[in-house]
C-alpha cells in the first residue's frame, strides 16, 4: 500500500514537470531541453536553502524563481541571438550542470534531518489524527505520514494547475498561446513574440524546477544527476495525457498532463514490479515516446490507405 | 496619412540569388483613400505591403504613418496603427484558440496585455453582435476553435479582427484569392461595408481585374519593383477591366521587346 501511495506521490510531483513540458513543447512548440537541467536546479537550490535553515515554502518558491531564470536564458539565446531552439536548451542545460554543482557545493545534498514540505505535511497529518500513525482503508494498512504527503502534493498540484489555467485565460496568457499557434498573426496584433517566448519558457522552467524541489524534499536528497532524461519523461506524460482526454481545450489538456504523469508513474511501477531492471528504465521510456510520436502518423497513413482501397 | 519615400528593398543582397524587389517606391495616401494595387507576379506588391507592415526593414527610404516616422519600428509596434488581412486564410487567426479568444486578442491590438481577464461580458456581447453581422451563423459558435472554420469564414473573421479597433491603415494582400467565387464576393461586400463605415485608409492588392476596376478611388500598377501607373479621380472611375488587361499586355510586349533586344545584342556581340 505504501508503495502505491508513493507511486501516486511521485506521479503528482512529476506532473508539475509535465505541466512545464506542456508549456514549452505544446503551447510554444519549442522543444526545450533546459528542463533536464532546471529540474536539478530546483532540487539543488531548494536543498541548499533548506540546509541553511530557510523555510520550506520559501525554498520551494526560490527554486521556482531559479527555474524561471534558466528558462529565460534559453529563451533569450533563441530569440535574441537566433540560436536554434534545441541548441539553446542544450547550452543552458550543460551550463546548469556546473551551476548545480556550485549551488550544492558537491554532487549530493541529503535532507534527512531537515524540515521539508514533506515533514511539515506529515506533522499536520499527525496533528489531525491526534498522533495515530496508521489507519485502515478497505482492509489496507495506510500510514498517516504517507497519506498526508500525498494529500499535500495533490492539493499543491491542484492549486498550481488552477493558477496556470487562469493565467492562460488572461490577456497575457492568450497572447502566449497564440504565439505558439501563429506567430504571424500575433505580431500583426501588436505582440512582441520574442518577449512571449522568453516569458513562456521562464514559466515552463519555473514549473519544472518547482517539481525538482518537491522531488528532493520528498526523496530526502538532491543529486546532480537526477535530471537526466526528465524531458522525455515529461513528454511521455503529456502524450499519455493527450490520449486520455482527447481534447485540445486548455483546461482539459492541463488535467490530462497531470493524469498522464500519474498514470505513467504507475506503469513504470508495475513494470519494475514485473522485474524490469531500473537500468533499462530510460531506454524503455525513450522507446515508449518514440512509439507515441510515430503512432499518429502511422494511423493517418493506414486510414488513407483504407480510404483509397 | 501614409507617406512612403523612395523605399528600396533587395533580398539576398550580394549573392547569386539577389532580387531587387522594390526599386524606389514612393506613395502618399490621403486619409480615407482606398488604393488598389495590381501588377504581374513578382512585381513587388506583397513586398511593398510587407515593408509598410514592418515585416522587414527597408534598405533605403522612409515610411511615415499617421504623422510618425515608423521606418525603424518593428512589426509588432506598427501593429498599433495597422490592421491586416493576409492572402492565406491560415495566417490571420490562431487555429487552436476559440473565435471569442481570437476576437479578444484583436480587441487589444497594439495595447498592453497584462493579467486582465480577456472575457469581459460587455466585450462578449459586442462580439456576438459584430459576428452575427457577418451573416455566417458564427455568433452561436463563439466557443468553437477557429481551426474548425472554412477559409471564407476565417477571412471574414480576420477582417473583423483587423478592424475591431479602427486602424490608421488597412492592408489587404489578395485577401480573397484563396476563396471560392461566392465567398470572395461575400468578403468583398464586407470589405466595402467596413471601409466605408469606418472611413478607413486602405491599401489592397488584387489579381481580379473586376475588383480592381470596381473598388477603390485610386489604382496603381507595379512592375519590377516600381510603380508604373497611377490612376486617380475621374481617370480611375473610368477604368474598365479591359483597360487594365490592355496595360498588362503593354507590359508584356515591352518585356518581350527587352528580351528580343537582349537576344539580338547577345547574338551580335557574344
Ligand atoms: N523574403 C524574401 N526573400 C527573398 N526574395 C523575396 C522575399 N520576398 C519576396 N521576394 C522576391 O521579391 C520579388 C517580389 O515578390 P512579391 O511577393 O512582392 O511579388 P508580388 O507582386 O506580391 O507577386 P504575386 O502576385 O505573385 O503575389 C519576387 O521575385 C520574390 O521572389
Ligand atoms: Mg503577393
């Protein structure tokens, strides 16, 4: 049971990554690789601040801000210096590796004896149950600590997701969505598309870094290698989410990304349970995204062929 | 209103693909005038409109609009003064946004965009009114994505968007060319209505000799990056499609003459 709760918790934490990837890849059609670096940046900034006694909410907020700066750098490289979008992301991601090492001062920061959002959630949960440490749910023994962390992260995701949804419907948010959709049109309506891209990537990487900071607080450590392959992970979640909701209404696509993240995490947990080696995880993820990317083309061709027959 | 002073634009300058798209074009528009631009393919009509819109900076010359020198203004800044409808129905609207969202983007053309709510109820009811005036039944589909509309519907909406806030200058680049004849006629009727109603200063490119003869109060003909004819007033009113075709024929003959002369010279001297 505790394994299942843990799976959901990580699924929700990484859904913020999925939302970030959704903004860059789907809203802006910008293949932003920065996320691999900014998720670690969020983790290392939050971990370092926590170790220095900063309060967990503030440390998480700082992680969000750091991610925004990283995203803005990528956006500026692309718009101001006309560097190809992939390359801009790769440059910033590579630079972030060193920056993360500098932030942490070493390759790994443990958070075992530090107050984090996770320990705070546990304390609130235990306060509510008046010190009872486990309860029975449909015959399963559920730890109050695990359940409180899950509730807290689900609440946090719902809150940030709603804020993002509302933002995307403001004048500024609509201009951002239109920028990814039709640059020609948005310029003709007086919007500086370069500013929109810089700002959009900043928000995207803010979400990714926030996800990293929560991951570090949940796992109890930040590690310089934790971001490897995370963009692909986020993309897999987004693709699953799109298949789940099958709509391009803004609200539904956001819900889809969150659901996709949780579902993908569940699939991974099941695969690991069945004996998939953790070493093969990234390979499997990449292969999965590959198939998810080519399936639509495949279906279209098949449909055309059957239409001709 | 619009004062264009001998603008020059050369693409791919200094390479074998060098194109002299504009070779010193000057044009002054009175407020409220509607100028039709015709010319052969590649004569520089679109390039001229794009230069005015700011899609690129001109190599020489200056552009003044509504009393301001906009020669060095980027495209998005000029949008405050200019409304545009493109040839491609896909260019003027954002397909995955709804009709309402597209219109509310247009309702802030050239203005700041902050965290304000895009959907004020007064704005939405005005949208319903304006859209129902297009007579396309779109007023009940404001929540539909634009991607689901036909080309003619999109162009009508783009025209509505371009003129939602009264522009100092309206640029129409073959905005009916991609439509079937019936939709094209509808769009032209709409265009006449809005231009007359808002007394808009308009530059319109067309390949339809019928439109060129019947619309506007001035007509210019471009050829090889220059203005070669300029008909105004009574002279413009007298023009018939046949007269315009005759002008094109002249251009073609002159061209052939050029070619045969060049050939003769080449035979003689090379
Ligand atoms: N961005 C560009 N880069 C290179 N060449 C260009 C560019 N834009 C236009 N040209 C060239 O400039 C010349 C004029 O093109 P323009 O599009 O203005 O013609 P047009 O009069 O609009 O023709 P049409 O009737 O076919 O639309 C053409 O030779 C074209 O190839
Ligand atoms: Mg053209």
